[in-house]
């Protein structure tokens, strides 16, 4: 394996040098920004250090693809075939195409319209790995275009977002279970959301609904659900233990569906999840919905979901869309977790402010006219 390192201004400068010295089959192993020149630490310039390699033993056919002139031609990273002492070191240095694309995007090497798109996706809080995937696909799909107008780039981004959602969003629960239990942290709007779903079952689907609350930590939560029950003319039962829950379910035997509220607690502390596991019925007729607020940071959402892994979550339900201008977390959740999202709540009005999730809805949230006007 022959290695060579280049200090260049950008990748556009590096590619012809690599081809000249190592040939078209060379592999880019690593790139990083470095400081060079200057005097006594001052006036240094930022450069790009590119490490490339060629395997003189293995022969490979060059894969040449047409790329727009404004994009640097990048050779795909390939796995080394020589298994010697340097193999472990080389493997540790290899970067996949997605990581490499992320590096290039931070260097403002993209055309202006793509920079605007990246800025928009960042403002929407779309995860970096998803941004890289989107950018790579859009660049590939538009490689025959010479005029990358903002309209074309925006349209291509929307199509790729639709494709990602349709590919990665798992199917929702096919049939209504007997009990739907809503879990989640404090302040996400579980009780109001339950009232919206109860109204939908009763008014739209003509189902007989029973309401149960185990949120005895907050008197206001019990009273809130009872108020909704009174307005909708639905029975409500309050439980404080697994035994009481079992009796309440038996009392609602004539109901088509039971919706159950639980206490909003700090579920980053796992003892609360253990308490919840003890309460919930261990029955395949029970559907568990985790409720998360879109006003929360995505990293916090991830921690909550990860802490709930001991409970089999059937669906996610997102709330407070009306309280944030950012929708990237929706796409992040679809891409990173194998849990379907059925509803997004977008206001306090019962029963109106709740939307059924579709690919088009999420794409509109992220790329709709109101987002880039």
C-alpha cells in the first residue's frame, strides 16, 4: 500500500495531484483541516490535508461518473485488500462517503443554491448524517443539470425527503388494540392529546371509548381528563396500581377501546421507567405510544427513547408542532428509529388540532412554501 499526503487549499486542487501521482484508482483515506505558515503563530492559513493511497498489487477498474463542474470529482473510498501490519491502522483511517460529504459541506465548496439548502436544513435541525445523505443524492440526481436554480434544488430536496420517509417509516399498527397507553415525560401534552384521539374514535369511528388515568401525581391532570370525559360524555376511572388497573379494564369490558394516561415523569431517570413497567398490563392487546414534544431538543428525545427500550413502544406521537418553527426532528426520528409515527398534534383545540402523519405532510413541514418564502 503506497500512501501520500497533500496539503492543498481545497479538494478541487487535490484530485488532479492524486491522479497524477497515484492514478485514477487511488483511494482517499482521510481529510482534515490544518493550519500552515504564519509567523510566531500569527497569520496562519487554513489548509486541507488529504491522505490518499494506491494498492499496487490489486487491479481495479476506474469508475468514472459525470459530475457538474462546480463539484469536485471524488473517488470512492475502497477497502484495502493487503492484510499486513498496516491494515488495522488503514482501516481506522478510512472514512465512508457520507462522512466525507459532511466534511466537504463545511468547507463552503457547494454552489450557492446548495449552500442555501444546507442552511435551511440546519435551521430545521435536520441531523448532519441525514443532511449528508440528502446532499449526496441531490447532487447525483442533478449531475446533468447546468443551471441549479433554487427552485430545482428545493424540489429535488423535497423528493429525496419523500423517498427517505417512504423507505424508512415502518408500518403503523394495522388494527386498533383494546387498550392504548400513552407514556412520556412531563409537559408534552399527553392528556390533551388523549382527548383528541378519544373524540376521533367516538365521533369519526363511532367507537365506545373508556378513559383511564394513572397520573395521580398531579391532581390537575386527573381533573383535566375528567373534564374532557364530561364534555365528551365518556367514563373516566383513576387507578394507582396494577391491581386497580386490572379492575378498571374489567369494568370497561363493553368499551371498544380504552385510552390510558400515565404520569409525566423525568424518564431520563430509569427508576420511573421501572415503576411504569410494573403498572402496565403485560398483554399483546395493549399498544404503547410514546409522546414527545417537538419543542424538545433532539438529543433529549433520543435519550428518552433509548431509556424506554425496555418497554416495547409501538408508535411515537409528536406534540406542540405549533410552538416550534423547526421540523427536522420528525425526519430524524423516522430515519434513526424503527418506530412508526401516527399523529402530530399542532395546537390545544380538541378535537381539531391533530394531524395524521404522511410523507407529504412531513415534507411540507420541512420544505413547504412557508419555510423558504
